[in-house]
């Protein structure tokens, strides 16, 4: 089964184009280091919850949107090897990060079930 790195971060609405450009540039490196796919999703319907929610999780400010992202890897070892290069491959340092990384939430997940609709 595959391995997934998941991310939730607040991004200023004014940085939407810069964020997309950064994601495209990042994909080049992630793919080089073995990622199978990457998806970036701009919040469209992110309701306030009664106990917790994505807005509170990232301390969303006025004029920001929640962005939900993931990278699919063939396995955890490939993901770990890629992330280790962030200390040694200077190209990572050159990527623009148009959001507050201190409020980003992330984690790695072992895939336990997957399904795809016919034709997808």
C-alpha cells in the first residue's frame, strides 16, 4: 500500500497565485524524489465547528483560506528519504513559502483502504 503525507495550512487569499506557483515548483522536487502524486486544495466550504474545526486548527485569520494538501508516496521509506533531502538539497531552501509555516499541520499516514470510481 501507499503512504500519504498530509498538510493543512492557512494561506493569505492575496497569495493564492504565489501558493500555486510554489506548489508547482515543489512538485518538481517531490516527483524527483519519488512522489507518485500531489494535490493542493483551496478551501471552498470550510465551516466553523462547535468543538473544533480546520479554521481553529490553523488559527485562521481574516483574509486567509485553509489549504488541504497531500502527497502520495509508494511507501514511507521513500517519503522519509525525500524529507531528509530538505536539509541537504539547497533547491528546497529556494522555494517560496507564501504562508505561515508555524501554523501548518502535517503528518504521515499509512494507507489502509483505497478505491477509485470506474473511469477515474
